[in-house]
């Protein structure tokens, strides 16, 4: 904003209002001049007694509400003041802003027109600024700050708008300066002309969202977007208490074509209790209405542009409802969005505090809506009245009025707490609800979900779809954002997969252990962590504990604090079935907190809790059931000490970390891939709800379970026909979904290939792209690997670029066990490319596209469904060659969507060419924009290929000798020959890479012992006829490793190399057992970039890993999986009973030598390895 221009002054008589305070040439702290731009106001009156010469004359008081917007001076940035909402400096900042706004409005008292606009508190208190309230902060694109605020003026004769305008604008030296201001510039009227009036602000939006000016859900109009971040405030708490809008689970998984809607089409009136006698709970009720009761994914308000609306809303308090008539306007179109709701609630709360109303006359509110002649009340549209109260004293007096109203409206009651038990008697049948505690995010969310569900059943509608719902990418846009066909109703609730047809479940079937911080040094946040675990972390709709009847449990749970976990042994039982329900969890947590309060334990030893769950012999731990360990802490002081124990635990469990606040930033390093979460404040219900939802979603992907329904119903479906050309529209045999009450769980039935940038030229970009695919692109529950009938729904083929020598991927669509399998592959692939960055150069994409082209001709590709290729990256060096291959792919009927990163628009040469097929992102750090792209892609694919789940039961084809296995195990197609007769030991003709440990130290085996075993004991020459051997020692010792690596050669050369190179390694000291060094060099040999003799085509390949330590196993797993994906068999020999290399081995190819000095044991292991490799003894992978 130009600091030398201000908005013109405008005043109208409508409410809600948005006006602007624009600071000329300065910040709120350095104000050089100001003009009030008041787009609207509203006024109410009261009668008061005034002392006037001892008389009892009563004077009329007027109240006027203004809403304001001001942009702070550019030197005051979001990062400086608002990045951390818990910072005391931020609280001081907000208090200062409110104070200066108040003073600024009053500043005109210095002008000689005192009788027109007087705010000074004189003897008769003629005028005053009753209250200034910050509603919201908003971050601008330049990291500046927009302030949205409301002010309430109170006085005997508040002048007309034209007089206020003249007064404010005639003040020639209207200056407010804070104590820390260094300079003061005065106002000059010549700079304050012809400033455009600001566009009405959008309703409050979720943090880090995109605001759009698209005028209606029915229109396909697109417009440039600007990323914003908001901080919202309410009067029910301190000025900095952030809005607690709970993400409400979908009442039933709704679906409208295009994913936008359904919405409740009703005229809704809300009557709520606002009484001084119940001030605390009533403020919570007001906050609940303004922030939680009407989630925008189900209630579409008209908006500032007057959209063809779905939901109209009016709100009024009781008792004495008529007193608020000046604020509660008799017009259903007055409330444009949730920002208006919050402004109204702030105004009536302030006015109630001024009048100190007491009473319980619910009838005041009911009659207000029954008797008023409201404008814009729609004919033929259903009506609902919500009554919210914490006391039922006024129920009996309201029965008659409500009975009359039920003839035209549905009456919904919400009883808050335990004092309104008979309120439900006013409700229409099935519409009585209760909330015991408005601070219980799960309970409030459930009630809101149930109300929304019932209203959607009554009058849910879908917006009419535009012809095009895709994105339009303006390549010349000055902002690092694209223009998207917007839908502002994105459901972020816990997904309910379609596999549970009766709505019961799905549930997480796991044994879960929770390790949490409980330390006197961290009070009071550790107490909040305990409450979070007991009341929020495990919502009962997705975690079914065994119950008191001892049902066959779905979820088993144990909870233990750290540090000094063993101190709690008497409380933390060693039995997974001991916790029957959440009441048990809460009782255990209370007992643990009591014990901690007695001992005053301090410390950060996360490892205490990890060791406790690792070393205990727990009863009822289930075999074959997945396990997860949650680690929750507000400090990362104990992270380093827990790493070794956690890495060991990862072999059997998923590690989930939850960092609380800003003090545990490295806690995420303990987490399994994709399972690190952060909650900045446990008091922020919206944030905690979102994190719980995300964790639950991921665990459901890993191990969801549905109880058997009472009756089994298979929903019919008809697959869409395959696209014939890239330009032609898809014709389908499915009928178009009706636009009313269309509810079903959707799955995207497609084959989707993803070609993504992993070039070493930009490691940051490669990381970002991989994380986008792993965490964002396929996060929607609409992407299902299989449905409950076992049908394949979404097939995913990920292919990185560049590729070398055929790369890691077989040209076929793999069979994933779950989405988590797919995500793990992406994570593994990124790790491999990172480790091999010195050996993989270039940015060629053509080979990867060619792999997609080949995969589309494979039998794994389904010809009966649509297919899409998503290309993510930038800077491809062979784009022209790639374009020719892309044309072939499109001509075969596959749609191509391109996402050009770092502003690279050349990628769009590969796309299918329509507006919804091309995206460009200039700022790769903009996570919100990545999410918007993913959401738009999901919506377009769902519209084309979304079908109700489950699909019709399809019997899988009979097993054949030929089977395709997962990418994570092997990318080759193998033929199993069933033989029953063996005529004798078969010759092993393979390329065998021996990866052996030459790290320092003689325990549990010396380098000499390892080499002697390879040279003299491991290979029986009579059974290894034409095998070729590669000697690959580790760790790597600079360039010497490369110079001494020959590749595959005969056994004599293997014996010579292992003997002759041993002294080179023994010259070094403190060498570590880094298995990953050896595996990387095997990959280089097999792919032709190291040694002279590389892996032979068509010849089996076995990689033998001989190591005396497993500390490097986590680093080695990603490259091991890639070698398996190339068709290699990995065989491990663990030296010593404490060494475990099993995670690196292919199935049934893991061996252990407990005593390496025992020649008999070594001979026995060598024979077992021979039997495993010989085709006469075992089926090869």
C-alpha cells in the first residue's frame, strides 16, 4: 500500500460493516495521519438516567458499531511480531494496537468541532469509544500486517455520517505516536485523494489458505490468488487467544460432482443465552457459534458479492432480545460470512456487558424471530431455529411460542453443561443435542457433525458444475501462485474408507504404546500433554479398545511417562488388555501425575520410556498385528540419548513423534518416515484436531479394520470408459449424480504414473518434490489401493528422473499393499538418490517417460479405466526428445498433467494442453500452494473417475506361474518352476557380490577372520560352477576403494583381491562398519559406473553382506530396497549374536554366525547358504 495515500471516507446504513482505518505514512506506532473509511455501521439505543441539576431526566444513549481494516507500516513485519503467537512481545503488540486504535478514533476531539464528534469523557459522558477489539491479523504477500478490528461508539447524539466524515477529514494534524517512535511525520491532505475503496474482506479463513475472488460456486470464473496467513481473535478470551475452529468430521462422507458441497440450503436463526448471571459459559457459547457451529464445508454463506447462496443466517441473544435490534438487523442477507458472525457476537457481548442483563427468557429470542418481518426470507426454503442455553429455567415459558414456530421451522436445541436438561423438550423430533463441555473439541465436533448431517439430509444441495473445474496457469503472473478453480470447502477430517459400509469404523488395529513427557521441569505443559492423551489423541470412532466385557480388541493401548519410567511400574501395567477404555486411560494418567507430583521427577530421558517398552515382556502382545510407539515431548533435550534405542525399535514398530511447542524441534528425527507431527499449542483445538486427524489417517492406511456388518450390501458400479484421445472428452456409462443428497464414499479408479525430479543439480528441490508426493499429492482418502471387496482402485507407478541403465523401476504398475507402502517407496527412493548424488548427474527425463510408455503396454495396466501421468519438476535437459514420447503417451489415451517447479514453464510442452493440465509454482517453499495444486488435481480426477466404494465384487484371476511383485521387493517378473525331483546339487551360475566388513576392531571378528572365511570357507567350488564374484569391502576409504574394485571376475581373482587389499584397510584406524558404503558400490558396479566387469544381463545376481555391526542398517535399507527392485537377492551373514542384519535381507536369506572362531559353525553356515542359492534346494525369488 502506498503510504502517502489513504481511503476516502464513506458511511452507509447497513450492517455488517467493513470500514478501513488506513495509516498514512506510518504504522500504528508511527501514525502521521488518518482518515476513517466506514463502509457501514449499525446503531441501537437505550434510556439512562443522568444527573442534570438533580433532576431525574432520562436521556437516550446511542451505540454504533464500526469495523475497520488497517495495513501497518512495512517496517513492522509478520515475522517480527506474529510468527510466534505465544511470544509475550506479540501480546504486548496486540494490546498496543488496540490502545492506539482507540486513541486514534478519539483524536478528533482536539478539533474545534467538539459538539459534532466528541469522544472525550466530559461530565455528561456524551460520547466514548466503548471498546476496540482486534478481530484478525492477516499476513500480506510482502510479510506485512493487515489488522481487522471493530469499535463500539456510545453517546447521547452520535452525529450523522456526513458530519463525522467532515470532522475527521478536516483534522490537519491528526497524529498518534507511541513511546518508542523515533520520528513523527504530519498529515498532509494533498496525499489523501483518490484512493480506491478497499474490496470487502473475505470471511476469516484457515491458517495458510488461499483467498479467491471467484464469485460463485456455479461459475467457472478464475482469478489470481494471493497467499495469506491469518491470526483470528475473539472476545471470549485474551486478545491473543487464537480461534478454535474445530475441523468437523464429515457427518456422512458427502460427495458432489467436482467435490464442492453438498451445502445446507436453509434460512437459519440462532437464539442463544447471553446473561450476566452465566457470563463465563455464555461467552463460550458465543465463541462456539462464531467459530465452530457452522463449518464452511457444509454452510455456504452469501459472501460479499451476493452469491447465489445456500445458507442464510441470523443470530440473536436472549433475554431482552429486542434491545439488540439495532445490531441484529431484520435482513437474512446481512450476514455475508463468518467474519460478520464474529463481529456481531463481539458487539452484542460488549453491549450485554454494558447493560448487565440477567434472565432466562428464551421466549424473547423465539418471539423476536417469529414476529419480525425479515427481509430476504426465502419462499420454499426450509427454516431452522437453533436454541442454545446452559439453563432450562426459561423452557416452560417458551413452549407455546416454539409449538407455533414448529409449523414452519425445525427447532434444534443444544443444551450446554448439566443445567439445561429439559431444553430438549423444545426440539423437533431427533433434533435435541447436548454438549457437556464446550472446551471438549471432540464432543463439540461430534455434535456439529450430527447437526450438519441431519440438515444435509433435510436440504443438502450441490452447486451446479461448470464445464471446466481445472486450474488456469497464467505464465506471466507476477505472483508465485497460479489461478485455480476454487472450492473453499476442503474437508480435512479423518477419512472414513468405504470398507465399512454400515458406518461403524474403520478402526486402527494396532498395539500402541505412548511415551510422554511428565517432568516437573516442564510444568504446566506436561499436564496439558497428559490431558491431550486422555481426551483427544484417540477418538473413539477410530480406536476401539477392548471394553469391560473383554471383547476381541481392535486397538490395544499402553501409556507410560518419562523420565524414570520404572518408577511408575506399579501403575503402568505390563498387559496390553489392561486398558479397557478411555476412562482407564484418564485414570492411569491421573495416577501417574499424582505420583510425579509426589516425587517431583525432573529430566528429559526419552530413552527411559523407550527402553521400558522394549525390555518388558508384555502380556497379550499380539502376533501379526502392527505396532506403533508415540513419543510426545515439549523438549528435545533427550533426543540424542534415545536415537539408538529408537532405531532398534523401528525394526518392529512405527515411531510417531508429536513435538509440543517450539522446544522440541529435533524430536522429529526419531520418527518413522512421514510420522513426525508438531502442535504449537495444545490450547489450539483446531490445530490439535488437525494433527489427531492426520495421525489417525496414516494409521488407518497402515492397518484399518472394519467389524463385520450385520448385513452385507455390495454397491453396484459401472467403470468409466477409457479416454480415446487426449483432447476428446471422456464419455462414461455412469449416470450423473443427482444434485441433492448425494452421499457416498468415493474412490478414484485410475492408473496414475508419476514422473518426478530427483536430479542432483538441486537437492532442495528434489527433497521438496519427494515430500510433496509422499505427504501431499495422494493424501486424499479418495486414492484407495483396494476397496473392501479386494478390487484394485488406484494404481500408482512412481518413476524418478534421471534414470541410468534402466534405473530402478520395472515397466509395470506394481501391487502396493497399502498407500503407506507407496509412501515408503518414495522415501526410500529419495534416500537412494541422495546417497548416490555423486554418481547420478544430468536432468534427462525422456528415459523416465519411455518407461511410462512401456508400462502402459504391460498387462498390469488396466485398459478399462482412465489413466493420468503427473510430471513434477524443472530443468529437463532433453525436453524436445521428451515431448515426442509424451505425444505418444497422449495419443494412446493418457492424460498428462505437468507441475513446473521453480517457475519452469517449459514442462507444459508435455501436458495435455487444457487449462487444468498445467501448473507452475515459483516459490517451492509455499506449502499451502503445493496443497492447493494437489487438491485441484484430486478434484479433477475424482470428477472424471470417482466412483462409489466398494466396487462390485470381482473375483481375482487364478494364480499362475508368473506373478508381478511389488516395487519394494523386486521389479522383475519371475517364473516359478515346480519340480518334485532333484537329480543332485545344481551348479550355481550367478553374479555374486561379496560385501564384507573391514571395520576396525577384532570383536566379534577381526578383518583377517572375515577375509579367511570368504577365501577358504564360504564357497564350495563344486557347487558354484560358472559364478562370477565381485569383492566389495567396506567402509570406503577415499579413492582407494574405486581403484581396487574390479567388478565381477572368477573365484581366483576374488581370493587374490581380498587377500591383497586387506593391508590397505588395516593401515587405517577407527574405521566404522558402514554397510551402506558397500551397497552403494555394488549399485555402481551393477549399473556400469564402477569397476571393469559389470553385472551380466539375464544372469541372477546375489549380494552377500557379511558384517559385524548393525548400526548402519537404517542408512542401508533404502539402497538395499533399490537393489532388490533391480532384481538382486540380498543375503546377510550377521557376525555375533547381537548383530541383526535381517532388515536388509530378502525373504529367508538371513543367517547368523554367533562364534566366528568356530570352524564347524562357519562350515554349517556356508552349507546353508549353498542350499539356499542352489535351485534344487529352494525356489529363487
